[in-house]
C-alpha cells in the first residue's frame, strides 16, 4: 500500500512553479526608498526586458514603487542553473550596488552576513499563485492602484504612472514591449 507523506518543510512563500502565473512582490531591504529615482527603476525594466527577450519569463503586469515591486508573471525556464526570479534579483542587486557606490550610499546597505556584504532585496519575496481569473483580476487591480494610494500619491490616476502596466490595460498603450496581455493567457 502506498502512503503519501507530506514534506516536513513547506515550500517557501517565494516558491514559483515554472509555467504557472504568479503575483509576486519583492521589497527593498529595510523598506528603503532605493527605487525612488528613475535610474534605479530602469534597472528593473532592463532586467525584465532581457529575461523576457531570452524566453525566461512572460510579464503580464508590474508596478515599480519607491521601495518594492509587484508583478504578475510566469517563469518559463531556468536561466542556466538559476530560477528566473533568482536571476532577476541577482542582476538588479549587482546593478544597484554599482549605482549606490557611485552615489556614495553603499554603507547604507551594509549587512553582517557570511555570504554577502550588502543587501538590496529583502529575503524570501512573496509569490501567490493566480489560480482563477477572479483572483488575477483582484491582484491586477491592487497592483495598478499602488501609485495612487494615499500613502504614495505618485500619480493622479493609475494609467498616468509611468512605471506600471496600468496604461497597457486601461488605454491599450504599449510603453513596454515585454508586456503580454494576461487575459489572453488565463
């Protein structure tokens, strides 16, 4: 007789299955406002574009906030031995380090860890599997409303915020060539 024994260690909250669509959040270490300026936001965009163009991910929605990002995406393949999200976090951290060093703010990101001297992303990003259109619609709405939230007020309306996919869904504007339509996938 076969008996299923669940693993004693549950999957991490950052775990993503290849080929599945997830709402994913990554936060800057200690909630610092690293992504406030355009040059840091552009690091995020370049990484998404590269991973999309090389067939590692499909990006359906995103918003880049001053201290965190939200995305709806699907990983399609490993990037060598790394997960696509691991490659994303690693590449952006390396690029952030270069820029922070130029800006003279590297000491602000120093950590006491055996494996690194600086940290830009909080460990264990949040991944939430989008298993229905209803859940996907809720997460997409939440993601796009972030910039107009009372705490931020980064734009007058969702589609006016440049570092978001809101204008893609609300106005059909293709600002970012890596974006794909979520509703064609779900």
